[in-house]
C-alpha cells in the first residue's frame, strides 16, 4: 500500500469497525449480529454479514498492522504500474469512507426501528424515508458492500473480491424479500418511495 502503508490501512479498518459497531450500539441498543436470525437465504446473509464485520475485516486489519498480510493473503494480485495502484487505493479509500458514512447515517435514521435484514416490518413501525434513506433505500447493506469493495481495491485481494461478490449475491436476494414485505406493509407509500429512490447506488441502481 503506497498511500498510507499497511499499518495505516489496518488502523482505518479498525476505526471503521468501531464506528459501525458503536453507532449500532448507541442507536439500536444492539451490538452487531452476534446471533444472526432468520431462515434460509436470510439466515445465510445475516451470518455472512456478521462474519465480514467481526471476523474477516478484523483479521485483515490485524494482519496489516502486524505486517503479516503479504504472507497470509495468497490471492494478492501483483501490479507493476504505480499509477494504477494509486488509482485503486484512492478509489478504495473513498469507498471505505463513503460506506462507513452510509452505515453510520443509516443507524441514525433507523434507531430503534432497526432489525436484521429480510424481516417484515413490525406493525407499529413507520416507513423511514428521511436522511440517508432519501438517497438510497438500503444504506446499511450498501455501506458494507462499499467498504468490502473498497478494501479489495486498497489491498488488491481476490479473496476480498470474492467476499464482495458473495455478499452482493446474498444481499440482492434479501433485498427482494424485504421489498415484498415493505410493499405489503406500507402499500403505495413504499411503492412510490421505491420509484423515486435507488436501491444501492445513488441515481444508478
């Protein structure tokens, strides 16, 4: 890593995890999803999300700080063009910062209405469309995806790319389930909202 070094990247990852976990605890009175819930694809997605946040990213962060990364990650790709490495690192760091911000603002918007992905809204809940939810419908999922993709670009790792692809496939399926729940619960209010606001990428998708 040329811009901030391996230790710098590791420290940034630990800060990212602290921010995400801290805001989740403050806003929702829960700390991550130590015991994922749900059935089938929902359970698989919640377990995978938890594994990314409390296993894979912390291990990568520690290996970077300790200087073990190059030895442990056999999927690291070698790039001999310095301009390309810098470009990937700049884009990756930007994605990590953007993803972290989306998660933080997502928890601030949801607060106690938060529940694990794939579940039907509770009957007393209202549809959250303000704050970050006025820009993207799934900021928590998008945030984790952005952080994972950003990390893959920064450390140039096929392993982390694979994590991103698997998580993306799972998340798209769970989002479909969630949207059916939301459409049944909130009716035209949700359908009108979904026509105006994109799922995961601002103005695109």
